[in-house]
């Protein structure tokens, strides 16, 4: 699910996110030609939308796992992220 075929090669979520960051850096350069900036922007928009869809799928999977039959409905999951005050 976290991979996408591009030009015959699979790219991971992290690789696509890194590419989006590179595109953002390129667009911020003051000496980039307008045509190149527009192309980078278009590619970035497509990447951002696809990454957002992947995040929504991941979030749904996490919700399903957190609400599975194995977890008791009376108990909330203990993640150990924060100390609970009594």
C-alpha cells in the first residue's frame, strides 16, 4: 500500500515524501525558471494528493486495528505515550 509504481520502479511513501520536500525546496529558489517552477508545482500537487490518500488509508487501518474484537470495549488501549494522573 505504501508503494506506487512510477516509471517501472516502486517508490515508498518515504521516498515520495522526500521528493515532495525536494520539489518544495526547488520552487523556493529565486533563480528557477518559471516553466520549471510550474512543472515542479504540478508534480508536487500530484504527490501531495497521493500521499494524503495513503495517509487516509493508513489512518483507517489503524482505526480498524484499534477497534478490533481483540481489544476489549471496556478498556482503552494503553499506548504508554503519556503518564496518567490519578
